[in-house]
């Protein structure tokens, strides 16, 4: 009987010590602003006031804060994910699955969203360049190459392209096929984006489709590497995946080009390497043009012509654009996720410019983010 009491006491004391240890760790460990593993900013300590208590936002925000700063959070997330995959036999975790060494996100076609994306492109054309022919291209997600073989649901690309063709008149829009230039090896294994050093053929297809001068080949660029790139799917999957290496390409055109950013009202280089040492930066991919921005104007004094390109884009264009700087003297990048279409006339001259809408599946499938 005495042994049983000691066992109970040991169990209780051990539990209390664990709780005290976690509480002490929570109080003593420094607070991080950013989770590099999850590629997001962590919740901040909420402000305590009568208003926040009354509307219950304080408790909700405090719960988020405690969860985000829980000691050993990353380790516990990994244990949960490994258990789900290996012990429970789940085929995905947090909507992320792994196939052929790539982490990818489950995605199915949202037809109404693709329809709205087509309507948005039509509306922008009618408002700003109704007499000019524009072009569009679709960047496939990794499911295009992985899902069918692994038995996962995926976007029906035949139907997606059909919706766009049905709603974007041939005399108003031309279609540029970049899908056929890509394979799964052109994407980072832990991230959604394509790898710049692998998309020279894609850049050539874009330039050719627009009737611009040819872009450079691999021999025309110098390669630079950035190690230990953990993409967005690394954190979401919470698995011990090997990091990627970012390779970025430079030549005379990229070295001499500058990018003006509307939001910061400053000029920056095409590759903003300061992002690598910025503790607040959550994504090394942001070295390409400094990351997401509402509107940027890139000037390329070493271009082979003074042609202008207006490129409606998402984040994929950040790494594609530098490859087009020999073909265009000026490239204006517009991200309708961050600037309303109604404001474009204040900043952009659309006359005598090539115009391309280049969107990934994720944006087309979630087009409500376009303003």
C-alpha cells in the first residue's frame, strides 16, 4: 500500500514539475516575432482593456498568443505530424501531402472563382486599354504534376482553361502556354514557387508569345546560391523535410536594373539581399524584387529595346521578371491583391505597352483576393 502511495506522489510531483517547467520556460524564454518554420508572424500580447474584455477579443487573442509562444511548439507540431503520417496512416497533414519528395497542398477547382478572375481581367482591359490586345498565362500548381499519380484530388486544368477561353474573347486576349514548359523539377520541394534557374524556357515562351526579343540562355547568366531555404509547405506540413537551395541569376541587365516601389517610394535592386539578414523577413524568396508589392516599375538600361511591359502578377512573377530584362526597357508589375484596379489610372500609362496577366492556380482559384 505504501508503494502505491509513493507511485501516486511521484506521478503528481512529476506532473506538477512539468507544468512548472513549461510555465517557467514560457516566462523566461525570449519572445520571437516570427516563426521561421511556419513562415508567419506570431501573435502579439493582446492589450487588456474594458473594451477588449467586453467584446471577448482579449481572451481570443490571448489564446492565440499562448499557442504561438508555447515552449517547444515546433517540436510538438512535428511529433503530431509524424504520428499522423506514420502511426495513423494519414495521407496529408494540414492539407499538405508529400509525393516524389515534394510537399504540395491539396487544391480542387473553384469554377466560380475562375469565372470571377476572368471577369476581373475583362473589366481591367475595358477600363484601361480597350483597344489593345492583352495576353494571359496560367502557372500550374505542383498538383498538376503530382496529384493524379498519388491518387489525390486536383484542379481540373482542362476545365479551368476552358472557363478562361469561354470568357476572354480571342480578339481581346491571346493565350500564352507556359504549362508545357514546366515539370515538377522546376519547383522547390518545400515551397509553392518555381525555381528561377529552371524557368528560362518559360521566360522564353513568355517573350516569344508577346513578340519581344529573345531572353538569355543559361550561359548568359551567373548563378548565385542561398542555402537553407525552408518554403511555406515546410512549416505547414510540420515534417522534417530537407531544405531547398535558392539559385538566383544575374547578368549585365539584372545588375544595372532598378525597381521603384510605390508603397515605399524608394528604388531598390532587382535582388534585395538585405532580406536575408532582416529578422522580420519570413521568406527568403523575398530576395526576388523584395517580395510582394502593390506596384513596381523596373527600369532596365541594358535592355535590347525600349519596349514596355505591363505585367499583372502574383509572387511567381518576382523570379520570372529579372529574366525578361534584356527584352524590355521597362516592366511595370501590378499586384491586384494589394492595390485596387480603380486606382491604376493614377500611376500607370498603358499606351503602347505589351500587357500580360500571369496568374498561378492559387490566385485564379481564390480570386476574391483580387481588388
